[in-house]
């Protein structure tokens, strides 16, 4: 029960730090303003309104009592109350007592006026409306065979200071929240910049010198990230340089061996050794491809539909079928994307007769599907084949010249672009490779 409630509250709260911090600042301010407003209306405004309404009802009762006294001229009495007490009153001889139906139960003025009239005038002997006129209150009070119609200014029962108070209590709250938003924006910007830098570095993009900013803790996290980034870059560069050196050192004896093969008279032995040397060169190239640095290449926007068409043309294979959406653009490192797709198609050509390639764009994702009619891969091996140097077995075909890096290289490139690659059973009875790229 507690876990469900906690999860429900977490879903209600905003996920971004800026809005959460804004809530921490805004909720106490708004709560304080609401409490002050309630206290003000209860202790000052409502009591003031009650006193003014009570005084008004007293004046109306005085007028009715004086009207009953035959010593005073009724017209002079009405004029006197109009001039000095701002009560515009008329007596209407009508047996039908007009009931004013427009009642606002939520209005403090209406509630106070109704309470005082009920206690001082009596139930069923009055009717009023605060909405019939913009600045006046219309009040009817039953009298003998007719009724008095009073038109009373609204400022007789309400204080103008309430509006000023509402303005002064609302404006500072809005101003404080606005200032808090500016400061919070400045405090969360360094965190956003750090997250973006980490995301770009995780995708394999080259990052210029990162300069931490913000609060001490944020700067410290930025410095540690920059140190980690430099250590990783140094490690990658050392690995590439080491393997490049090994490759260079190995290519020299391999070249000498090729030259020496020309002096071997036994052509059968010469051919076998030549095949082994070619296999070693191919393996060296795969190692270098796996360890080659991709940070030097810059992102660019390119037409991936045309890129896939160009890759397919190079194979000159009539058994490769394609269904590509035209003019689909994406942002990334073109050469690396080309290498990953080429590795996947090349892998399919080794084990399948027919290959089907689809390219589509749905919502905010770009989807590439490669199907083949080969023997496929066991489902339990779907995750393992993406590991470097991993081979399932020899039953998939002659793969002695492969070191098991094709799928690993393709997976690393795709994930470095923020995408994903998954394997499934193909409707063509072979393997289906699905690639997702964010747009």
C-alpha cells in the first residue's frame, strides 16, 4: 500500500530537476500567501464587511421607522437619506413583491448581507441582488402594500483595501517565483551541460575541452567527468597505437613471406601457404577495424537511403532485394554507419542465398530491417554474438578467416549513435536484424 502510494506520488511529481527545485521554492511561498490571505479575510476583511453591512441595515431600519412617523414628509425624508447617507430609495405600491433571484452563495458580500437582513428584517421580507448593477446593490424590502427599492453603492459594504491587499500579496509572490526561476535556471544549466557532454562522449563524439561551472559540487562532478574522459581517450589512443604498431611489424614479415613464396617450386604448398598469409592479413585488418578510433570523424546530415543503395550496388548481387523509403536523412558519422550496415549485409551473404533490406521512418525513429533465408542463429545466442571474438560453432559455414568482430563492430557503431540493434527470427526462415536510430 505504501509502495503504491509512493509510486503514485512520484508519477505526479515532475521528473526534471529544474521543476522539482521550483516546486520546493514555490510551494512554501504559495502556502504562506494562502495562509496570510485566509487570516486577512477572516480577521479583517470579513469583520470589516460585517460591520459595514450591519451599519447599512441599521440605516435602512432607521429610514423605515422614520417613514412610519407621520411627522416627516416622506419625499423629503427620501431625499435626505439620498443626500447624506447615499441611499437611493423609492416606494413602489405593488402587491406583488419582486423577488430577485440572482444569489451568489460563494460571495462574502452576499452571505453577510443575507445574514444581517435575515436577523434584522425577517425571513421573506427582503430580496436583493449584487449583480443587477455593476456598482450598485439592489435591495427590496416589503412594506405594507408595496415595497421599498434601495439602490446602494457597493463600496458601502466592502473595503477597497481588499483589492489593494490582493494585489500586494500576489505581486511579490509572482516576483519571488520569477527570481527563483532565473536562479534555478542558472544552477541547473551546468548539470544539463554535463549530461549533454556525457551523452555525446558516450555516443563516441569528439568533445572539446569541457569547462565545469556552477556550484562547487557540480564543478567537482564536471572535473571528475573530464578526468575520466581523458583517461578513456588516452587508453583508446594507446590501444590503437599499440595495435597499429603490431600490425606494421607483422606486415613486414608477411610481405617477405609472400616474396619467398615465388621461389618455392611446389605450387601446391605455395598455394596453401599463400592462403594462410591472406587469412592472416584479413584477420589483421579486422583487428585494426575493431580498434580504430571513431572520434576523429565529425557528425553530418546525410541521405541514408542513398547510402544503403550504394552499399547494395557494390555487391552486384541480384539476390539482394531492397524496399527503401526515399529521401530519409539522419545525423551521424556517415563512414561508420556505412561500415556497420556493410558488416551486417556481408554477414548475411556468407550464410544466406537471398537478402531483404527495408528502410522506414516511424514517428521519431528510423528503422532498418535485414532479413535472410539462411540457417539463422539460436535464440539463446542472440546476445552472445555481439561480444568481440565470439563464435557460435563451425556449423554455420566456413568461418575460419573470421575472428568474430563483424557484429560487435556494427553493434558498437549503432549504439554510439544512440540507436539499438536486436536479432529476431526472420519470416524468411533465417535471421532478422532490426536497427533503430533516433531522429
